[in-house]
C-alpha cells in the first residue's frame, strides 16, 4: 500500500510539473511576443496611431476597439502588409485616410506587433501565432 501511495504521489507531481512547464512556456512566448511587438509598434505604427493607440482625431483610427479587432482578426496582417485604401468604421467613425503598406515586415514581426496591439489599449485577445499570420496573409484579397 505504501508503494502505491508513493507511486501515486510521484505521478501527480510529474503531471503537475509538466503542466506547469507548458503554462510557463506559453506565458514566456506571450511575454516575448508582447515585448518585441511593442518595439515593432514604436518603430512602424506609433507615429500615426500614437503611443496610447488612440489614433489621430478623425484621420487615423484608434486601435482600442476590441470588437473591430476581433471581428477583423483575419484581415489585420493584410492591413499592415498591404496597407489600406478603403474607408473603415471604428467606434462609429468612418476613417478614409490611406494606411501605408509595410511589406518588409516578416511574419514573425507581424505576429509580435499584432499580439501587442490586440493586447494593449484595453484589448485582451491573446497571442497571434506566426502560423495564423501566414494563413491570414495567404487569404489577403
């Protein structure tokens, strides 16, 4: 009986350690993407969308509309890479100012900046994975 208890305890500890490692690895990945995405944002996005993500009056849209970001998640990488010439409506305001293309950004940089944007400015939408960005870019129109 004593061996059964020791064995059961060992199994439980092993499972707990494994689960903890998985959670920590995902947490570390998120933190790394978020921190790196912050830097990409500062270099490529902040001049227009501002440090607080509020945009610029009615010229440049804010990045704090979680509903817009969630609804258009599959298009966000396309907007960054190919720019945007159509008008978009965010928080009830039509924005018609063209967004320049950032074709030079690698998918990993897109994943990181999108992780930052979709988890800043009041947004909480989790990590953008490189595979998701690649898939979304393949579906751009």
